[in-house]
C-alpha cells in the first residue's frame, strides 16, 4: 500500500453541510484567523473568548444547537455584542467562523441541522481528529460520460464528492508512433503519449497532471531528435512541466508512484516518484478547488494528437502497450488518517474513447484498482 502519512499527508478535516457542501476546518483549540473555521472544546472556549467579528455555533450530539452571529449583531444590526455562547463542560463543541467561512456557515446551517465532519456525524470525539466518510455517504459515479473528442484514451473517473485526491502505482507503457503521420514542417510525429491523473472542481475547473512523452536533453545540453521519455507536467489554465533534467525522466517499463491531492484550499500537490532516485513534487494554485466545492478525480492513459483537441480523433497506427496500474486509490478524509478507497468498478465511470475497440483493458486486481491498459489507434483484430 502507498504510505498515507508521507505521500498523502494533508492537514485538515472538513465540515459537511446537510446539502453536501464542504468547508475546510483550519484547526482545533487555537486563535481563529481570517476566513477560517476553528473548533473549540467547551473547556478551551470558556477560557479563550472568540472575537465579535465572526459567528459561533454550538454543536451537541451531532446537531446544531445554537447559532450566535456576533458579527451580524454588531456590524449589520448595530446591536450590542451578544458575547460567547454559554457552554457546559464536556458537552458538545463550538465552531467559530469569520469572513467567507462565517457566510458559508450562515448560508448552509440552521438550528437543528445535523453537522458532519468528514461525512461522520459530529460528536466531539471526532472533532480533534480527521474522521472519514463511510462508504454509504459516497456519491456514486455516473453510469456514462460523453467522450471529449481529439484523442484516443482510457479514463477512469470518480463521482463529484468530497474526494481529496487520487494516487496510484503504474508501470509505464511503451509508445509506438505512426511514421506516416508526421508534421510536414518539423517531421515530428503528430501523435503523442501521456499517462496522468487530475481532477475537476464543481464541473467547470479542470486539472491534468502526470507524465507526458517529451524530448530529453543530454549532459551536453543537446536535445533529443524525437520525444523519448516521460516527464512530469501539470495543466490548469496554463501548461507547466518539470525541468528537462535526467532526474525527471521516466522510461517505458519503469514503475512509478503518482498522486495528486488537495494540500490546502485552492492548492493541489503533484507527486511522481520511482521510489528510488527520482522524485518530482510540485504544489500549484488550482482556484476552483475551494473548500465548499464538490471534486472529481481521474486517471488517464492516452494517445494525444497534436493540434486536434475538440476535433474527431484522426486515424493513426500509433499505439501504447504494456501499461499497467498496479494499484489505484481515491483519498477521502484528511491528514495521515485519510481513508484510501480502491478505485474499483463501484467507484469510477469507465470511459474508452473514441471507441471501445481502440482500448484493451484487462483487470488484474479488482480490490486494488489494478488493470492493464493497451491503446491502439487502429484496433487489433
């Protein structure tokens, strides 16, 4: 299994509203900062008063008991500060929120609502430690999703839910170009290859991140004549790539660990490593991945086509064979206690584009999200 405490380390848990929206918890029993939600034990809350620029919420037995909007009273209604909530020792806990977090609390909760942390009903025993959602709380994946034209690919994609990321271990496939499909000017192949992960926030903000087939540079700075190795990349609004250096080149047949996950609000982390002497890590802004936005994660094996995105896939004899995902997990919850849920058939939509005849998938370990994937531009008989 991949190490959650190292590769997948994250910092916070989440509050889940009755409507399924989520917001990150910034901490427990500490001073609340701008735009944060912080949890307080009754004992700490009584000795360390919150400030009047936020809202305090008392949660008892998993339900909202009191909503005390101090900022609303003082700054909007010109009333005296109602002060802290009266709490009983050992009974429930208090959420305190300021700024955008305050507005989220007021928009999504009312007295009597159930309040969950990471999908688990929030008695205080789970407040100081990240709880994880039970399988029954998950949103199931779509039965089908339309293909986006322009490439040959196999995508395994989750539902939109409170997922925190995806991780896996993959043996890289071997590409073969179609020598009859070359750019007239550069004489470079018009087909390329990639194996990557990524996600989507709210249905509108897409991220791709993983390995793309690229040129290499030798120790004398000479660029290869053809693309000949996989190199890390990530694409949000712009394309970004690891430096063209040998420690970031990965080759067909090599086994690598790959992960992309939420590391902070609106920020993702990409990690790619062979577990020995080559590791690449990048944190990057992903503004759509806000705390209260449902998220979808994916893994993709592809034959991409140059200047063809959104157009029908062009006929080609290019292929990439021998790729094998040895393990794939979705991440749910937060911190070292994040639950790793196998990307089995119950957890993803199976997309084989543009036609299933181009994609050969062999399941090798259902319980581990493991399978072999071969992609052929021209289907094999």
